[in-house]
């Protein structure tokens, strides 16, 4: 079998930028395939965070002393960098959150509970992450709205679902951009067009897309877009909520307190400008500076290249595993044209947890469980799957090691 | 750890669990899940007038450790009183399994016991009313 192992850049050089990739696990070389959960961090990001603490640490916004001005400048500039990275107009459109979940909650409670009315419907897909599903369940309960789900087959939204489910009563649509279970992309362009024809606002959950592929929120025409910084080489504690200005103006803050106010009286208060009115309290400043460095790193590599590299590695893994009768794969086949770096599978009779444990014994880090998609797993008829998820630093050789380690699982559970 | 965990005895109990299946006439029926990996266990027990467990079954699904541990537990607790079962601890389960467990897998291993103890609490409450 000849499988292409091409990459648009030199992966070995990239790997040297990530210190943790050099470590061993119980004597085995680490093969980190849990990137959909969180990515590893390059030295430049680690250095940016350290340098911030060593040289500039101060609280942001109102300090007049030099350190505070430096910290504010770095923190605010990070918003500009994210805006450019995802194709937003400017920093007014970029709210920093702690994670993707906080972004969804800000939209669900700040926008959803105010604009979804009794009898309206909210449209999601069957493969939403719990972080997108559960907040909208709460909105539906509070506002007596109906939840509708675009049905999927092997991670692909079925034909006709968009037209059938999104109608004149649809107030909000919240869809995952790339599935964390299947690696498939949702047809967001069609969904957004249809939703806008009916006056609905659309939130796109880009936790798995923006870290791995070029994203342009303006071209996509999403009203809201959320993603995670720690899945794209940035520190934990970084998440992003993008909103069109008019959509953000329709949104109430979800948290109240310092940093987000304009004028405060004993009985009432007014809010400061976008995006700061959504960032109550001291934000994750050093982490934001780290995120800025992460984006610089990704832009140097080029997101087209990152996507192409991951597709090559993923296709290689799928082609090797598709030949194995004892491995059940979930999601579309290797030749499916657009698929991100996620491979969900089960090995013979082994429970996914046991598979992950045995793979870990060989130094291979995967994740197993329901991947925060319990209803989807029930539909698939499996209690859990094991998931290998790739990133810009994974190699074809690591895939070989991974496929080889699956043999151990088969031996134990033969 | 890892491969050492999957000793033959564990795998035997996983593939061919003892005292497996639903029980209609149980005095104790209880279930719980381990949300991190989706292990599910239901425990059924028949208790006599002296609070002794005279019969016990389980069913459910999940990883080898959770299912094998539940299977071994059913063999262990038959003939014990409900109070004796409530005194069982994580250490007893580890000893019963005879393998090293990482903290994550301890949750799998003790799920069966947690369910049985939960069921006993319910049973006691009901008995008092």
C-alpha cells in the first residue's frame, strides 16, 4: 500500500519548538494524540507568559504607571491579533473569555434569554459538544422554546435537514463548526444563509476549527463565533467570543462588576464600550499575552499549511486503520474530502477506556469516553469511543507507532 | 501499570461476569454511572431478616475494570451483612482486584461498591418507614 506522507513544512523542526514533545512516558517516547482536548505549547508562548510576569506584570486598563500601561497595551493588542486571525473587523468584536464554554454561555444567557421567545425554536446539530448543547437547553426551558436538532449520519448533516428544521420560528441557531467526535465540518455557510433568511442569529462553535484551519468569520457571516485559545497553542484560561457589533449590542453582559462599567451610582450603573463590557473583573492577562504569541506562531506556519498537514496525517491514519477488521471507525471514510484531524474508533471487544489505558502504556496519549456528546453516543449505540486527535506537530511516524500499539490492545482483548 | 492491570482474572470476569443479570425480587436495587467514562452498574440484592445478603446480582456496561470489579464484588459480599458491606472501603476493592490502579481507574474499580452501598442506604431508609 502506498500512502502519501507529504507535509507542507518540515515537521521535525516544528517539533523542536515544543519542549514537552521531547519527554518520555515510562520509557516510551511521548506520542501526544489528545489535541482536541488541548494542544501543547511552543517555547515562544511559554516565554511570552514568563516574560510578562518577569517584566510587565500589572493589572490592566486604569493604571497610570508604566507597568500597567505596558500590560494594558499587550492585553488590548492581543484582541487585535485575534481579530485579524479570524477575520473580524477589530478589537470591538473580540471578547476574551476563559474558554469556549464561557463564550457559549455569554451568548446563551446574554442574548438567548432576552431574544428567544415562547414558541420560538433553537436549532442545533446532533453532534454539539455539551458546552453548546446544555446552555441552550437552559434557554429553551426558561423561555419555553423548542430545541431542534439537525440529524447527522457519520458526522455529516443529512440532506434536507437545514431546510426542514430552520424556519420562520427559528430565533437562534448554534452549530459546531468541526465535530470533536468525527472531525467533520458542518455546512455553516448554508446554515447561516438559511437562518438569516428567517431572521435568526447564528452562533458557530469553532473550538475545533479555528485552531486547525483558516477561519474567516466575516466571510462566514456568523453572528457569534466562539473558540478556545488553549487548543491553538495558547495557555489555558484563554477563550474567544467574536460577535458582530449589532449582535453584541443586543447582548447583555453575563457577568457584572469591575472593568465592565462606565458610570456607577448606588442604585444603578451603565456599561463601558465593546468589548470590555463583557470582560468583568481582572482578566487572564498573562494568558492573553501568551495567546498573542500562539497566534503569531500559527501565522508563521500558515493555517492553510496546518490544515493540509493534519489532513495528510489523518488520512494516513484512517487508511491504515480501515484495513483492520478489528477496528471500528466512526465518521466518514479516509477519502472524504474535508475532514479535520480527529479519528474516533473502538478496538475489538475492548472498552474505550481500556484501549486508552493500554495505548498509554506505549506512550500514546489518546482520550476515551463520550467526548462531551452523550446523546450522540447513545444514537451511535456505543458507550464510548477512543479518540486520537492530531495537530500541526504530529508525524506520520507517530501514526505508525499508534497503529502498532493498537496491536497490543488486540492481543490483550483477543 | 497499563498492561499489568489486565491480568487473566480481570479479563475472565470481564468476559464472563459472575452473578450477572437483572433480578426481579430484589430488596436492594440501585444504579449509578461513572460520568468520566460512561461505566454503568446496577446492583440487585436479596436481604434476609438478619440483614444478611443472601443473593446478589449486577448488570451494566463499561470498561474491563468496572465490570470485573463488580463481578468480583458480588462473589465477595454474598453472606455478608449490609453493615459489613457499608464498612468496605476502596482499599478492600484494590485488594480484591490485586492490581495497581491509577487514580482515574480507582473510580472505575469502586463503582460497583458505590452502587451497592447507595442501594443499602435506600433499603435502610425504606425499612425504617
